[in-house]
């Protein structure tokens, strides 16, 4: 179970990092992934934040 959570967290952190990188060019990857639906985009943003917290906790464990 921990491996699955870790894998999902890493994927979400990659999405978040790419989103920040593409923002320089005016591209919002989360908007593209969520098909422009604000509620889905907000969920993705929340999941990315949770993934960052999970990985941060792992660093200090």
C-alpha cells in the first residue's frame, strides 16, 4: 500500500512541477488535464499539495 501511495505522490509531484515549468510559457497543465472544469482542477491542485506534504513527511522521518 505504501508503494502505491508513494508512486501516486511522485506522479502528482511531477504534474505539479511540470505545471509550474509550463506556466512560464502561459500553459496550465492542470487546466488541460481537467478539461477546463474548475472543480476537477481544484481537486488536482489539492492532490498535488497533499502529495508534497506526504513526501515532505517522508524526508523528516
